[in-house]
């Protein structure tokens, strides 16, 4: 390393100090300090590969210069000068990266300050050949096989890698229909095996993907079929729905079949109480729809069967309750005749709930000359709200808490209250 030294004679210094009318001699500048440098290769993967950039990190500091003033360089005893794009941050941290050829490298890093002093650091890096792709295959099921839906399907395959143990690979097995079926690592001999009984009925392309630590992958696929009878999903009515009698009920289902067009499936809707309800076919999208409004009061088990061209059938069912509406009540509106000083009282009685599904309550709606009034929502309309000569009508609707029954109504016209005479009384003694 190059050093610059300035030497001054003691006698000259002493002479200088003794002359009061002379400037003192300058002190010798401090000796330049060499930079400090530490470097290492960052072990990001299981090994270093010839085709994968290697990251280097370290620290370079100098007493006189800032880190970014240092000139950083690297060379290999195998590859010569290296283009690692070494850079130093303000805190002295050094980073860089680059590829090295296969072999064991002695790397020499240097840091040169502005005074020309050089410090070096050496490390050894063992670089393997270019990364090899994993290899993989699927042994079972075989292409063209047919499995029965709901039964066990065994998947087995093999995944290996020339560069690392099989257990370091990441394996995913996925169906283009059902998504991911398996994620994990092979056994030490590369075996991948699992069992599933949840595959949907469809044509499946199942792909095994093995990925090494660098993201390099191999892919192997098989195509096979999972077969079953038609599928049914009843969309409406919901299971355990309660619907009032005479209300329209919408029946909607989606049907599908692995081989057949949904429109060719034979569909039969039935009620365990009312018998066959519909045999309408589904459309080409598999939607089966019809409506009825005359189902019998009571509990129904609604069942839909779908049969394909092979005679395979599937059934689905929902429970449904048709609620009986309350009967209409008897209604009286008192007093009649009514005067402006009278409260109007509606008395509703006699409604019954045929299926005893709830307690009977009554709702009251009042009208003044045909216009809805907000003065009362119960059985009494206050006299303070009445006016002579106007007609007041009440509409009473029974309810069992699930549905409303038939409404009844009554009305009365309010008359003027007769005047009351008050004053002195007459007697024989006053005549």
C-alpha cells in the first residue's frame, strides 16, 4: 500500500517557535488510513448454480472517505475480473450480484480509497452446474380411466431432481375442475401419493407440478373421467320454507349431467301430499322452473328426480309448509248511531287458525270519508278526531303471525250531538 509521509526537522520546528515575528510551521498531516472491507456470498438457495446470479453483501468503511467514494472491484481466479455491479450505501453496506462459472472460485474483493490505499477481502464460493429441471410423472390414474363419483381415487406419481433431494421439491396436484387436490413434498424416493373421494363428476385434467428452490418446474398431466347420475340443486323453495295458502310458489332447480344435455333429462316434481306437480324439462342451461298456487294446506316433502339417457337417476328434496290463513272475523262498530262525543269502537271476534300455527291478532285501519287516517291503529277511534256528517270506516285483518286472513270492514256516519238546555228551573212558587 502506498503511504505519503511528510518529515520535519526538530531544529527547524524549534527555531520557528522561537521567533515571535514569524508564523509557526504547519504540523505534519495525519497518515491516511486504509479502508476496511468484509464480503460474503448470500446463500439464498440450497446451492450456487452457474446460470443463477449470486448475491454478494458486505461492509466497506474508510476513516477519511465516505463509502460511496471507495472504488469497489472483484475478480475470480477462474473467471477473472467480475462485473458484479458492487455499490456501497451511505452506511457502508455493500451489495452486488453476478453469475460465476461452474467450479470452486477464490474471489478477491478490493476497496480503494481516494488516496490510493487498497484493502482486499477474499472468499471461496463453490458453484455447481446450471440448474437442472425436476422430472416428474403420474402413474395413476391412467389417461382414459373412469372413476365413480364418491369412491376413492388413488393418485400416485414421481418427482425427482438431480440437484437436490426429492424432499426439497414442492409438489402440487390440481384438477382443472376441482382446483388444488394436493400440496406437499415427495417421499425421499420421490413418491407422491394420496387418496380422495371428493372429485366432482366431470372430465378432469389432473396436473402434477414439481418445483425446485429456484422456481424451475416440471409438469405431468392425465385426463380421466369421474361419472355419476345427473346432479340436482333445488334453488327454490328453500328447505323448511313456510308459504301462505293461495300464494304462488316458485319451484326452481338446476340440473346437469356429465354426458347428456340438461334439456334431455327426464324430470319429475312430486309432493308427498298432492302427488305429481310437474314434468316440465329443463332448458339447455339446466334450469328447471314452474309455479303453482294451489298446494294443499299442510306439510309437504317436495322431491325432484332427474333421469339421464343411461337410466341413472338422482333425487333431491326440500320440506315445505303451506300455512292456512286465519278465517275472517265477525265485526261490529259501535255506537250506532254515533255522535261527535262518542269514541268509535271496533270489536272483532271469531277468527280461527285452521292449522294452529300461531295466535290470532287483528290489525285495524281507519278511514275518514274514504281517506286513510293516522289517528288510530287500534280498535278505538277517538271522538276528538270525528266530525259530524263524516263517515268512518274500519278495516280489520286477522293474522296468525305468518299470514293474513280475509279482511272485514264496517262503517258509521257521525251525527251531531243534540244540544243540552241548561238554565233556571220553574216552580209553582215562582209563578
